């Protein structure tokens, strides 16, 4: 199994970029995402950037990876890694919200 690691571009080198995450640097192939400005977050899979990330997405993925590391090291306390999800009701995607609304309308439920 391969896990993508969020890394931040710190230097561009043609079709490659020097990227950093958690104090470690790696030369990453940028062919699939194109040249990116310094400071951009990318998702690195085995030395190749597969996706450009927003700061928010990079942070969420990094938190999930920290939670996984915590579990692997014997800690079951991971809720603090998922502050955006804890105590939140799940939301339906927009296309399903529309379907449920239509069904409720047909049943006379508002």
C-alpha cells in the first residue's frame, strides 16, 4: 500500500521540486502537476507529485497521518487530530440532499 505525504515546495528545479515535510527534504517529480510556486503543498506518492493541495487539505491529511502514527505507537487517543470531524453530524453530498428533499416534498414533509 502506498500513502501520499503532503509536502511543501521549497525550491523548483525544472520538472522537479525540492519539497519538505516534517524536517525531511525530497526531490519530487512534478510532471503530473506542473511547476508550482514555492510554498505550494503537493501530495507526494513515491517521489512523484500526484495532486496540488490547499493549505487546509494538506493540514487535514497531515493530522490523519499523525493519528495513524499515534495508533501505531500504542495510543488510542486520536480525537484531537480530527477536530473538524468530532461532534459533527455527517452531511449528505449535494446530489443526495436534493434527492432527500424531493422525497420529503412528495411525502409532505418540510
